[in-house]
DNA sequence: AACGATTAAGTTGTGCACAATTTAAATTAT
DNA sequence: ATAATTTAAATTGTGCACAACTTAATCGTT
C-alpha cells in the first residue's frame, strides 16, 4: 500500500492546519481590538510604515487588490485608517492611520505577549521555527525563479 | 523602539504566508484533477477511509459542517463522491467515493511527487519540518486543554 | 506629441472558513 | 414513556483569498 497520499504525511496539510489553528488562537485576542486576523496584519504594516500605498501593502502581505480593497474599506469604516490619492501618481492610493488607528498600537503591544504565553515556547525553539518557515518560503520562491527562467 | 510588533518577527505571519504560498503551488497541479486544495484534502481522507460520515471528515480536517456541507456538494456535482444517510443513525451523512472518485487516486499519486520536486527538499529536512509543525499544533492543543480545565 | 504597453485599484464571481442559528434524530434523565 | 438534553447536518451571514476583468493614469517609443 502506497503511503504517499496519507493526509498526515503531507507537509501542506500540517502547514494548513497549523496556520488555521494559530489564527484561531488570535481571534479572541483580537476581538477586543475590533480586528480580524487579516486586518491585524494590515495594521502591523501600517504601524511600521504609515502612509504606504495599496500595492506596497499587498506586496508585504502577499495579497492582491481583490482582497485588500474591501479589507481597507472595512478598516476605514471602523475608523482606524483613511485613504487618499498620491499626489505624485494619481493611480496610487495611500493608506494612513487615523488617530484611533495609531492609538490602537498601545493595546496591540499586548498581543504578541499573550500569544507567546499561550504557545509556551522558548526563544531558541521559536527562532528555529521561524527559520524553518522562511526556508520553506525560500524554496517556494526559488522554484518560482526556476520556472520564470524557462 | 519596541520590535515586538514587527510583521516579519511574528510566527503567525510566517505560517500564514508559507501556507498560502504552498497552497498556491498546488493549484496548477490540482487543476487537471479538477480539484481545489480543500477538495483535494477531502479526497485524501476518503482514499484512506471511504464511507465515513461528515463529522469524522470534519474532525480529520478541522472543518465544520458550514465548510464541509457545500464543499461535499461540489464534489458530488463533479461526480467524485455521493452521500447517503447512515442506516444505524439517521442523523449521519455518509460520504462515499464514486467510481470516478476512486479512479482519480491513480492520477493523484503524482501530486506529492511533483510537489516535493518543486520544493526540492531532502528527506531528513522534510521529517524535521513535519515534527516542528506537529509540535506547534501540540502546543496549541495543550493550551486548549489548559483552558478547558479551568 | 501621440500611441501602445504597463501599472494601480477596483469590481465581479467562486470557493473556502467559521460563527450562529435551525431542524431533526438520538440519548439521557426523570 | 415522555420531556429535556445532546448531537449531526444544513443554512445564513460575514470576511477573507484569488482569478479574471475593467478603468484610469503613467511610461516608453517612436
């Protein structure tokens, strides 16, 4: 019997469920901030680098306009960001934090602390896991490169 | 400057993008089989264990009826599975492979081969990564346990 | 300067993912 | 036995995620 199709042997499945379950962990933590997980990621980018355009935002998060446009619209409705056209290039939409959005950062500082407490993971293991994940992504990108060369 | 909110330092973000990008890799491979990634996961379970009910299927994949009911409906439309009520318990819906669904397994055997070729990963690394991912899930489950105890 | 190609956002349509609710069957407690 | 509870699926509603397409602005070339 060929074992290659066993669900639990597939790295994709393990990644998929690990990611889903970790996201589930975030949900109750983010609820008081009135944010979904994806919205939280957008806020993380803006707290680092306010006033970037949608395309840059998308490239940081690997999301296209089909996902980001409505997502940002919701963040505007909540009142955390606002958007405006770039003066130098009228095609670009610049996303900026509102006062509420900036202020939220203080509260958000507790999030990583809470999550790592829940995961109960030591620093060395954490670093090793991060390296694994970036390595997987590097391999995926390398394959993408090889493809494009042909 | 507090670095704890930096996007790239968050394990959740690395997991999230790694999972998305790996799923993207599967898309063109699964397209000839006429399957989405989630549908492929359901088929993996059924090729292992045909004729299980929706609840069992959901617990293998960590998916609830809200996701699985319409997903299975699509697999029925494609013609890979069929469903019927369990005779011993009329609440349960049993999902069974059709002939086409069983036959598809032959073609699917190529999928893991293609993916690991694309990832270009050696056996030892693969195993190590699988262990890390299951460890992350164990930690998440352990936290869930600790919560429930209170 | 003018035209063709490229780029940035937005829109539409499909398919997850999940919370919350509903319906019906089975289990348990009284 | 019957009422109360628990369970299995389905349904409804929200929010991603992404492909394919549209619209408008910019860039490149001649």
